[in-house]
C-alpha cells in the first residue's frame, strides 16, 4: 500500500462496460500521477491509501485495475 493525495477525478467519455459505473481518481504519489478506482468515497484534496499491482484486483471487483483507493487517511 502507498499513501497519496487525490488531485482530481477522471472524466471518461467512453469506457469498457465494467468501468461505466466506476469513479476514477487522479492520485499523486511520490511525484507521479496515477489513475485509481475509488472504493473509499475520496474527493480531491483527501490523503488516501492506494493498493497497487495484482493486490488491487481484490478490491476492484469486475473492473480491471492496477491501482485502487481503499481508504481516506488523516
């Protein structure tokens, strides 16, 4: 898991069926921006915990992802 800060949301004009109801956030981590599925109801400005790589599959259900926001932290 890694800590990051939500910098915005991703507006998808077209997407795969499995992503149509998903919220995707832009998260700044270690100087890099990552698009991550949101499972914690995070919003821009929140500090968040992100699960990366194959472990993210446990939290992403039907939607394919290699980054998932799993918690908002203080």
